């Protein structure tokens, strides 16, 4: 199974968020049913790490992905974008056959 990659920009932003909230030890990324295209990404701060989570650590940032979400995200890249449209985490997912304009929902 292809792993999930974390960009340097995303790692810096996660670390910055964690510095402001010392109770949160990681950013949890999950996939849920719903959204305009069928599935949507969910981002939560957490200090709870499950034994079967995929743990991605880079430059002091930690991302957790649960085993149910992982097949939907295999081979993806998590990035942080700061442009005229605003700031957001974005996931470049090679499994997605369609996505909405906001970039948080997708179809497989």
C-alpha cells in the first residue's frame, strides 16, 4: 500500500498549530462519507493515538490516519496552501476520480 506523504509546508503549519495548543499532540486526518462529491476529509487536533493508526512524523509534526481512512488516501500528499483563496490543508489524492471546488470532498 502506498504511503501518505507530508510536505514541508504542511509540517511547518502543523508544528505551528501544535505550539499554540500544547494539549494536542497530532493532527488526525480521516475520510468520512458525505460532502459534495461523496467523501470528505476531516481534520482534528488530538492527543489520542490508536495502536493501528498510521503515524507520519516530519520535522516535529505528527499526522495520524486511521486504518479505515487509509485505503482512500493511499499515495496521497498532504500540503498546506496559503493563497488568495485563503489558508487550508489540501490533499492531493491519486485515487480521487472527481473533487469539488473547495478541495475537501472527493469521489472514488
